[in-house]
């Protein structure tokens, strides 16, 4: 994919986060992870930039913010404790090769394993379990027995229409994206038949809804680019999952791709529309019952390197298929 030199320099220059540089070189330009520049940037993740800042505040045992032994300490207060920061660190490209990540990951596994097959730590929710499985696979725990058990749980809890839902329901919802996102992290060559079928049904669910059509009224938060995503859905989330699964050329993706292109500024960048949590009830936001502390890596309303590399990665996968 061709990118104008000025935009490329902005994404890969010394002021850019190493996580962004890796994603641009690998996902947009198609370089190998063994490329010398890519390897150097990979080594920088967790040493400088966003990941390093988050890890600076980690306690020696692997958790953030709230000491204690109960599972809830990993979940609240949102969005500054272990569960939420682990998700972001996995997005940024960190793995269990870093002992700080290993401690956090194994704490999540130890505290949140349940006999019921999920990994929510609170109740049987696809939102929490899907996030945890996606995060742990990225960290390098695909073969862990708990992760494998949870993958089977995700497949088993898929709705008849192919979607998932975080709350009791006969049908899926676009907001229940975490199940499909978790399965998408499993390397294609290692996917069992049940996983392949679940992915096909899940992808069909999203394509049938054009990644944005659900209910009679348009839901505003889905049309805002957010980061961190946590458990919130937007159309860019759907595009990332579906293009990674190889559905970039499906004609039902057209409206979502058009929406993404329409969000691009004249200088070639994308901005974040809002940071989570999305707390504006007047505009269709979520209403949360507990105090929350937003985690913000980049400001909204200005060119965002993270949003831009996310969008360019999506478009590159579509063009290269």
C-alpha cells in the first residue's frame, strides 16, 4: 500500500510510539517481523512510549492500582486496573517474553479461571471472557489449558444467529464483538473445525448487518472512532476483525469501508472521536453504575497515530487481498 512520504514519516519517525512503527511496517508495508527496523522497534515496546508508561505503574506481583486477593481487584475501578491495562498492552504488541507481562497474565489466569469454562472473573460474560482470551493469546498463552477451555466456551455460547451477547438474549448483537475477536487471534492453521465454523457464522452475522445495522435507530457510539476499545464496539473494530479474517472483499463491507474513508482528514490522518468510557447519555452513550477513570493514550479531535495506523492497516488488508 502506498502512503505519502510525509504521513509515513509521521508514523515511523522518532516521535512515534514503537508499537505504531511496528504495525505500520508490518501491516501496511508488509515487512517481515525479522526486518532490522521492525526488530529494533519491537525491542523498544515496553522500554519507551505508551507501554513503558503503563508498566511503570505496575506493582511487583503483576497487578495495577488495587492490592488484594479478590478477583474484582483486577476489574475495578475501570479503566485503570489490571484487566483493562492488559488489554491495551496486548494491543501494543507486548508478550509474555517480558516478565512483567507474564506476571500480569498469570495473575489473570489464576484468579479468573472458572469451572464453568469462561474467564470472566465475575459472571459468565462473553465481553470479559472474549477480551481475556484475545489478550492472553496475544501474550503467547494460546496453548494454555485455561485458554483452550475458554475457546471451547466461546464456541459453545455462540447464539443461533451467529452472534454473541454479553447479557441474556436469544440473539447476538454487534456490541458482543469480543467472541469473534478472540477466535480471530487463533492462527488459521491451528483452528479446529468447531472454531472455523464459529468464525464463519460470526463473520456472516456481522456481514449481514453491514457492521453497523442493528435496530431501528442508528446507534451513535458505533460511528465514533475510539481507543482504548475495552469492551466498546465501533465500526473500525468490526473492520479490523473482518479484514483480518479475510473478508475485506465481501461487498457487504462496502458501506463500512466507505464510512472509514469518509473519516479521513485531508492530510491523510484519522482522529479519535472520543476516548472511553463514552459517557454522554444525550448522544447514545453508556451509563455506568460505578466510578470510572478514563485511560487516554492520545487526545481526541486531533490527528492520532494509533487511529491512523489502525485505519491504514484495514485498507491495506482490503487492497492486498
